[in-house]
C-alpha cells in the first residue's frame, strides 16, 4: 500500500466518522434554524441567478438537499455538513502535492477541527461553498502552475466561477493572485500564458448570469455590499480592530492563529523564498491583512477572514512538521476539539456544571422558540384560511415561512419605509398584493392608529408568548388586517 493511499484511507475514515458524529450531535441538540438559514430556504423555493444580498449557490444547495431528503433542519443543512469535510479532503490533495501525504493528512485534520468549521458544519451559510471552491481553485492553480495542462487551468476557471456564484468574497482570490505575482518572479511569466486568460474567461462566463441578474435588479447586491462595508461612514476604529483580531483566535483556534500571525509578521521573507510556501503565504496573509485594515477603518465580521485559513492551515502545518514539532499541532487540534465538544454538547455540559440556561448564558438562544412560534402562528392562519401571512421583520418572516405548516410561501413584507433592504422588499412587498385578508405578525406592538389608516379593517388577535428561560420569552403580536390601502404616514 502506497503512502498516499494509506493516508488517504485513514483520512477518509476519520472524516466520515466526523460527519456522522456532527450529524448525531446536531440531532440530539435539535437546533432550530437561524434567521438567515430560514431566509435562504425561502430563496430556494424560486431558483434564480441571484438574490438580494447573495449570489445563488446557497439557495441551489438547499433546493438540492431538501429535494433529496426532505425539509427537516438536518436536510436543509446537509450541504454544509458535507462541504466542510470535502474541503478538508481538497486540502489533503493540495498538501500532498506541495509537500507530502503526511503533511496533507495533518493539514486536513487540522482544518476539519477548526472552530469555524465545527460551527459552520451545523449551519448552512454561503461560507461552506465559498471555502470549498476557494480551496479547489488553490489546488487547480498549483497544478496549473506546475504542469501547464489545459485541464488544470480550466479547473481553476471552473472553481473561480462557481466560487463567485457562492459568495462575492471570491473576488478576494484576486488579492492572493496579485500577491503571488508580486512575490514570485516565475509566476509573473504566466502573464504571457493564454491558458491563464482562458481560465479567467471561463470564470467570467460562469459568473455572468449573476451579473445580468443584478443589472436587471438595479445592482441591489452591489448596494448591499457597499452598505455592510460602511466605507462611507466615520473611519478609524481601534476597538473594532481589536474585536476582529480577538475573534480570529476563536475562528482559527488560539494556537494556530498565534503561530500564523508570528510566521506572517516575523518569517515572511523566509517563507517567500520557498516556492511551496509562497503560494500559501500569498493566499493567506495578504487576504487577512486586507480585512484587518477594513476592521480598523470601519468594521469587519469575524468570518470575513475565513478565506485565508485553508492556505494558512497548510502553511502552519507544513512549517511545524518540517521542524519536527508535531506536538504543537496536536496541542492546537486538542484545543480546537475541546471547543467543538463544548459547542456540540453545551446544554448537557451546562447542566452538569449547574449553570442555569438564560438568554445570556445560552449561545443558542437566538435559534430557540421558533418551532413553537411557528406552530401557534400556523393555528391562527388555519383559522383564517384565506389570509396571507405578513410581517415587518425579515428574519421573523423567514422563520415563520419555514416553521408554519403548510409553508406560507405567498407571505409578504410590510415595508413602510419603501427601502429595498432584503429579498422580500425586492420581490414580495405588501403593496404588490394589497387586496384580501392578512395575518400580520410582529415582534413588537404596532401602532394600530397607523394601521387603521393603511387598512380597511384592523383587529388585534393578541400576543403569542413562548417561554424559553426564566428571564426571556419569545413573543409576537398578531393582527388581522384586510385590504391594504397604502403606506400612509
């Protein structure tokens, strides 16, 4: 048995066991959908080339997984549960090619146990597909640079295009590419290679339908991206910088992030003298540095730096193993595994430790109570069979669409501001279907005097209250409305 086959079989067995463990642990926790997950589920009911804030891949994946195994939370999240281990496998192939199967094996295990992967495997987000295609693009690029075969350049173009359809952050692959050109003279010769431009052209053609969709919808995705970057607001926020950097110790793991930062800041020149490390350095340190700068100028979410970590994981692993320091790697993985176990069994561990679950002590409080809220809202809708569901909050509406059975896919958003701030405002504004009866569900009481000017009939149906903790209950106000007359001020 070859070394590559031996490590490959061992890794496959571990990754399959990890998938099974995560799915069983998730089933035991019975986690309800996070607001964005329910939002994406709604997108998946109408397959398009784009949506308000994201390209279409996450909706396509949810459509596929729910058609294969049903609409339970586990089925809806199936793509995330599989894509993260698949990314680890790609990292094994990548590391084996650059260094040796042993390096690829340990890098894949380190990646599979990262805190961001442990958490991400439980929730379907745009990051799962992005990181898969980002790593596939890295692997394709390394093969293309070594062999200059058409299949590898086309693999690169395919991965870039599908990555762009997964999350707009795929554009930052270009930052890594520019860094690679700046750091490696041999790579600069590829600027004369027509196969490079064929790969770029293929990526553009794959991404083009989303561009056309945006053009047809006033480039709402571009406006949303500009809004969340906040570059038009007050600059320079040291507190946001500290918050972002602190979060990276959690996202990547404390030891791995500390060592990666040390290598990038203290050993950068030595790293880029080795062609195997230069690729990893170019697609990790500059990308993360860009988000560190953005955090200082405005703000950056903790997961925005995730794209740097496939290459960073392989870089740190190879560095440690080359210097015969496997215990550092084992210690880093042990800490990350402890985090994963604590995350997956938090409620049981809190009970053993005598910690009372409250809104502040339960990290899963935001995904609790929606199932019961949906059941009670569904009973009200069943009592008014001709009424359509309406809400004034995107996440509340998304949760209700998923948890009310049968799903009220004809639900509408009450949007008096007129701002196109989400997919519902773009496609499902109440003003587009004003006639008939509505069941309006809101997290807070709504001014009934204002509603009386906007609707022909207004009736309060009371409050839904779902007790969750001693200090918190999920509540919603419910109204029966008829015939919308317009957003009167």
